[in-house]
């Protein structure tokens, strides 16, 4: 059994465009809020959590809805195309409001874009397992995450060359650049992705693939021990997102205000994390398939913990060792991300892929609702230097909860494949 790499890359274009947008959002929106509109870090943290508040309800809903939809264009593609179209059109409101310093219009524009993005994120992610047999999903998710990292890297490169600082504070170049990138990515998908045909081919292959472990009772209910494993991995997902998202969403402010770096230097440091992840995604996908997903995730947690715990000791000014920290963080986050969603989906049936993809995002987004507000409050009360101890605490907690996960850790050897 082999993964169809070309198809996986094509469906990964959706996640690549999504990741480009979120890189722009995490890097530039908090700077606009604090530096252009002069809001406090607590309020900025709340605004940064709006996408997660929306996603908490909308991602599970649209994930489950796309399970039930059946059109000649597929289950997921209609959501991806329409959602991207609305997001791209609405994205132009944000730089206009920022340039003119109209806060209420900025918030409205941001809300419209975030709602549009929330309608298709779960369907976009569910598309990979729809067309990929279970034994190949770690490798498939490695490619999807690779595409996401490429999208993030492209966004950071755009931020480096189209930074508002280089255009006298004008926000239009970077936002228009990201909007065009998203539009082109989805246009390629429209031309080449054949969702219905690819899903039927996957279903035909899956009839000959049998897991050694039974996850459901005779009545079709999930077994109690499987539910326990599902619960603990979902808690783990929340914990490592609490730590990681705090760093990603606040690093631009931390670097500029605490370390006194330029915005371009901060984006270059984050770029190293993306490059590290890009280099590691495919080997990690192979490692997860052979060594096991759980052990690979635990290795990633330890790497992320080391990177964050040692980053605390950097003080005023730039140090090249920051690149080492974020390269290690990129590896750790890649090891976690490649294997966590396949572990969740391993405990599900084929008809519930969108539903459980939405559940995965419910727990990750819940953490991302809380962490910008909580960390923003701590920044106001204690200072930006609390960022990395805060992140390290939650990453460490996820290491302990992962020890309670006993299912979903399928290696290729865990399946029986019928002879042709």
C-alpha cells in the first residue's frame, strides 16, 4: 500500500492557504491592535481569541454538516471554494480600516473574514482522510502539515518584503498579497481535485484493510477504554495548544517590546521554525508509521518543552541561538501535529471523519480561546518575560496526559491487508 502523494499535495493546497492567512493573522493583527489602535494587551488577547470563539461552535458544526452533504462536486469542496471566496473579498476591509484607524470597521471586517474561514477549515482538513486509507494517514497528514508550513513560510516571506513598516505604515500590500495567494491556491484545487472519484477509490481500497484492534462494541458503540483514550488525547491537544499558541500569537509583541527586535527579525525567527517543520514533516510521518504515533508525539512534546524552557533566558537584543530554539520548536510541533489528528480519527468510523475533525478543533480552539486572554492578562500584570515559562508549563502537562492514551497508536504492522 502506497500513499498517493500527488493527490495529497493537491488537497493540501486548502490547508496551505488557510495557514498563510493564520500566519498573517497571528503576526500582524495583534500589532495593529496594540500599536495602531492603542488597545491593551488584555483586550488585544480577547480580540485574538474571537476566531477561536467562533471556531469552537462553527468548526464542529460545519465538519458534521459536510459529512452529510453530497453534491456532484463532493462533500468538502463546496465549503472550501465558497468559504475562501468570501474570505478573500472580505480581507480587503481590514487594511482599509487599519490605514484609516477606524476600529469598529476593523473589527467588523475581521469578524466577516473569521466567519468565512470557520466555515471551511474542518471540511478542508477532513478531505485528506476522506481519500486516504487509515494506515497511510500519518504520512498523508505529514504532507498536509508540510503544505501548511509552506503556506506559513510564504506568509512570513511576504511579511518580510511587504511589511507595513516598508510602506510607510500602509497595510494594503501584505493583505492583498495573502488574498491573492489564497485565491490562486483554491483555483488550482478547482481545476484538478476530483473529490467524489478519489473518495470512492479510497473506500474500495479500505475494504481490504482491517485493523487488528476492535474499537467498537457489537452494538456499534465506542468501547469505554477507547473513549478514555479519546478523552485524554483531546485534553492533551488542549494543553499543548495552550502553550504553543501563546508563543505564536504573542511572539511578535514579545520580540518587539521585550527583546527590542525589529518586526522583520521576529518574522525571520518564526520563519526558522517553519523551515524546520518543513524539513521534518515527511521523516516524522514515516517515523510515526513505523515507531508509533504516541512515541513520536511524546518526542515532539519533549522537544517543544526544551525549546520554550531555554528561550526564557534570552534578554535584550538579538542572539543567533534563537534560531536554534525555534528550529527545535518547529521539529517538536511537527512531530505533534502530524500524528495527533490521525490518532483521533483512528478511533472513529469512516462516516464520522468530519464530525471528529470538528471535535479535534473544538478542543484545540477552546485552548486558543483561553490562552491569548490569560497570557495577555499576565503580560499586563507581570510583563512579557512570563511568556515562555507559561508555555512550558502547559506543554509539560500534556506530556503527562499523553501517558493515559492507550488507543489510536496504530503502526502499519497493526493492520491486516487482504491479498489482491
